[in-house]
C-alpha cells in the first residue's frame, strides 16, 4: 500500500536561512508519481511540482529545489534564502500507476519563517 | 477558468443532520476525490471516482456517501452528522496521474 511520511511536524527558521522539508514514501509499484503542494494561511492548495519515478534528476525552480532519491525512497524539498511569504503548510503526496490514480498525502510540515 | 467549484464554503450542522457538499469541475477530468483535513493528520482520502458511475472508498469512508452520475459532478453526502466529522473538506480532480486541482475547501462544524 502506498504511504507518505513527513516526519517534521513543524519547522521554524529565521528569514534568509535555507530549510529542507523531508518526505519519505513507500510503494510497491515501479511506476509512480510524487508531488509537493503548498497550503498558505489562506487555505488553498497550491501545486508546486510533479515527478515521475523514472526521472531522478534534481529540479530547481528559483529558490525552490527538489532532491529525488529512489535508493532512499525520499523526495525532499529545499527552500533557499527563505522568505516570510514561504510560511505555509507543505504536503508531499504519492500516486501509484496501478493505484486507481489515488493520491495519498503525508501529514504535512508547517513551516514558519520569522523576520 | 472555474476549475473545481466547491460549495458551501462554511457550514454548521447539528448532530444528526444530513447535508451534501457539492463539487463540480469543468476540465473534463475523469478522476475526482474528496479529502478531509484535520490538524496533524494531513489530507485523508474519503472517497474517489475514476469516472462516471464508478466510485470507491478511500482511507476514511465511514459516515459519507458519494455518487458520480456525470463526469462534472461528485457530491459528498453526510448521512447523519457527528462532531467527529468537524473538519475542512476538499474536493479535487485530476487527469491521468497529473497534478490534482483542488476546490477552495468547505469548513464544516458539527455541534
């Protein structure tokens, strides 16, 4: 069965620090998809990235970067030079190819960036 | 671009009352789902559908019913509301293992 674990419940850093959010997943499928979503204080869910299991290249988008390692079943998210606007709850999610497209989420990490 | 429209945004129910949360999408997505979000629990899957006429249970289906008569609509029914169903509910749709698009959420309080 698919499972996502985000062990860090809350993280608090000072603005401009780098911060990494951990995501560990479990799946028996060889083909699967990993996602990160952001939920700002306003409550909506904002899509950040999608990664399939055959693409292990790290990705960078501005101050955001993602490190996908199949060997450790991890898909970690790093924010460089954090800003107050990055304060949000971040969710990692997993969808298996043969899982009827179910999208399973981790518990989320609440990130607070202090000025 | 409407995307996923979820109504109502807020609702207060008395224990034992029933209600339907509405969800509609205009992107012709086959897959739709309902989640509930509780503090420290993340988003938990209630029910999902891979197409009109096909539904299945997720992680926390008890106390909820769904149906999918059209591609566009996927209502969630609370048959007899209980305080344990106080939560924020999100509807989502997606296409072919792509990103999920979410509604704005419904904050439900059962007293």
